[in-house]
């Protein structure tokens, strides 16, 4: 019996059984994708917040609504969510006001519906992939645990064939199996942290959009008269 | 109808494109891969760096074991250089006992080789030397007037005897020294055997630093079985002391000489332990 096995991480991974290796590969992919989405979401939310700040500053600085609408139409591809909500609402407002015999409440409701639709679409875009992070955060520990249980099961089954039960006979198998749990946790922890952070960010943006919609509706209602 | 459809479609297209750009995707992919590579590198190198530390200690232990008895047995006289500590420990015991203990030897050991017979011859002069001082004082008080000749004769005899005795003593001393050296050599052989046996069963604790020294007093039974082990000087590392004591207990019975030599040297003797030999 060799006194010490080669216990480096690489040999632990290559020495694991096929199923445990498959679990590890799955977890590695999950970790890679979750980090990809973490960075992607981070950039997207940071930009969305910056654009919303910028648009709110312009909007409340007393600029002409027609000018703002014109600018929003021109820069539509790189406009922020709030700007797009404004654009949809204002366009609908102009259309409705051009039509004859519309009363005020009908115009306001129509405008609000148009803004609401754009708001839903934008929220969907902002919240995309967050559910993936949530799934990785909640499921990958279980997947890793499954790999570990399977690996430990195998190493104990191997122990039954040995006349003298020593710790050295099972320890490498258990160590290999535990790598799967470690990888599961490694994938899960950042995903959970990022999910909580991003969900909070999206929520704050949603509140900002909501209040902007209400205020903008009031402004438009005043313009009807 | 067509106008409303247009107005619905256009925001949808734009919404998909803005919040995530192509540059974002590329950067995110790159960052994710870089992060994983960095973490994997940290893990692999960190762990392997930690794992390599205990290995040299193990290697030292195994390589030392076979060398100990092999080196010691063919060259017993060189051993003081190889193992400075174990020798001084038994040596002091070797020198004082021989003189008084040589005399009782003959009784238990009639079958010992010629050397022992010579030994027996040597001690004889010693008792004579004790007798001699007697004759000198005797002549003075007893026979002052009657027999001066006798006294002279006795004095001459005494002188002769003294000379003989001195010569014999010199020879005896030389022989004794030679014998002691031979005995020490043979003892060393046994001691090395015992040491080899104990070291072979020694499981070093991994956290030893330097070369601490532990001294045990080992008491043996004539058959080589262990009677008792006591720690005389601790190495300062309790784990190491315990490992050494365990090794001594596991290694018994030892190969020991029989009879007188055992009684003299192996009944109870100190044993010095050092992790690195």
C-alpha cells in the first residue's frame, strides 16, 4: 500500500467515477453560464440605471416634450427603458389627441395602457436570465450532493471487498466525491448572491418606472385641457 | 390597423437590442472564463503546494530506516561518528562496571571462551596486592630482633611480587581495555539492532521541526521482552514522545545477548531518539 495517494485536485477529478465526472461537468457548465449571466446582467443593469438617471435629468429639467420625443425617436436603438416608456406614451397621446370627440379619461387611459405595455416588455428584458441564476443557486448544491452521495456509495461498496477495512481504502473515494459538493457550492453561492442583488436592482428600477409613468400621465392630462 | 401593428412591433425590436450589447456579451463571456481559470489555478496550485510539504518528511523516515542497521553492523567503530548521541549514553556504564564485575563472572559462565579464562587469571594478582601491604607492617612490630633476614627476604619477595603484580596488572589493564572495547563493539551491534527494530515501527508525527531528542530508559527481561519504558528526557513534542514509546512497545521482543552481557548492559539502558537519525 502506498503511504500517500496523489491527492491533488486534478487527480481527484480525473480519478472520479464517470457519473461523478458527469455531475462535475454539469456543475462546471452551470457555473460558467451563471457567471456569464452575472456579468451580462451586471453590465445591463448598470447601463439601464445610468440611462434612466440621464433621462430623468433631461425630463425634469423642463425640456419641451416634443423635443424629447423627437430625440427618443432618433436614438431609439440606444435609448433607455424609461425613455422608451416615455416615447410609447407620448406617441399614443399624440395619436389619441388628434382624433375627434375623445374625452379626457379615454385619452389618459389609452396613454397609460401604451406605457404599461412598454413597461412590461422592458421589465421582462431586465429580468431575463435572473430565473436562471435562481435555479443554479437553488439546484446546483443538490446536484453536487448527488454526485457526492454516489461517489461515497461506490467507495463504500469497494470497501466491502477488502478484508481489512482501513480509512485509506475509502478516503480517496470520499475526497473525490466531495469535490462534487464543493463545485456545487462554488456554482451556487455566487448565483444566489447575484440573484438577490440583481432582483433588488430590477425592483428599484421598476419602482422608478412606475412613478415616472404616474407623473407623466398627470402631465399629459394637464396638457389635454 | 397596419399603423397600430407597426407601432407595436417597433419598440419590441428595439427593446431586444439595447439593454444587452454585443460587446457586453463578449466581455461577460471572457470575464466568466477568466474568473474560472483563475480560481481553478488557485485551487490546483494552492492544494498541491500544501500537499508537497509533508511528503519529504515521510521520505526521510523511510530512507533512514534501512541504513541504520546496515551501516552500524559492518563498522561498529565508526558508529560514534554516525550516531554521536546513543554511544555516550551506554559508554559511561561500560567503563565503571567491568572492574568489580569481572570477578563474579567465572561462577555463572564456565563455558565462555579462552578470553574469559584469561580474564580470570588477571583478577588473581589483585587479591595478592591486597595481601602485600600486610607483610610489611607485620615484620616491624613482630620480629625486630629475631629475624632480620627473614624480613629482608620477605621484603625482596614482596618487591618481586610487586613487580610481577605491576606487570600483570598492566597486562590485565590492557587486556581489560581490549575486552571492554570488544564488549562495547558487540553491545553496539545489539543496540543498533534494537534501534533498527524500533525505528522501523516508528510513525513520525508530521509536524516535527528540527531534530528534537527524546531519551527513554528501557528495561528488558532476559528473553528480550520489554519490562518497562520510561521517558527520561522529553523532546518537547508530546506527540513525538508518544510515537517513540509506542514504537518501542511494538518492536519487542528485542534481540539481546544472553547471560552476563545482558545483565550488564541490557537489563536497563537509555535509548536516544531523534527523528532524523
